[in-house]
């Protein structure tokens, strides 16, 4: 299943333990990277999106397959 491509500034939503969350994409990672000691796997074909929650300002990292564009 191909991943949808998103751009910086897009508003997206995803399903979390607390229900659906919405946020704005602030960065797109195309190489593996570390956050708080956790290795995130990202490539140009399968990037990871850095997203800031609109409600709490929490930063999350997700693959495109987990995200839905909010119109």
C-alpha cells in the first residue's frame, strides 16, 4: 500500500491511544533519526512526518500510511 505524500504545513489526523488527533506537519524526515534514544526509520521512499498536535503542541512522528489529510 503506497504512502500518501504530505507537505510541511499540511493539517493531518491520526488514530492514537486517546482517539483521533490532528496536527500540522513541521518537518519531513527522509533518513533514519534518533528522538529521545528511539531510532526512527525513514527513507525518501517512506518518510516519517514530524507533526505538532493542534491541541497540546505535543510532537509526534508518523509514517504517511498512518496519516489522513484534513481538508
